[in-house]
């Protein structure tokens, strides 16, 4: 159903966001990310103690692209 839209102010849109005004059948944002983290990086909670002393995250990635995102 059509709508009348007044003034719109867009402050920020992220890289995998969609901004739409009007009728739409389907929306599919695309994004891709690669994350490298050492031991204990994603721990959450109260009172967590991690003793890693010597911790390294060594990365060897011979290809530059793991999964190509197309259709943007």
C-alpha cells in the first residue's frame, strides 16, 4: 500500500545496511567479514580471569579472498 512520506534525515548507514522508502518485496543485505583473535578474546561475564602469558595469533592466509560477495 503506498504511503506519503515527509522529510527523512539519514545520519548513518552501515556497510551491510539497507535504507528503503516505499514498497518492497524482499531486501537482502550482503556483507562479509574475517576475524582473527587470540585465546580468551571473546570471553564475557563477571570475574573472568585468564592467564595466557605468551599468546600469539599467527595468520597465514595464502588467498586474498575467501568468499566473494557479489550482487552489490
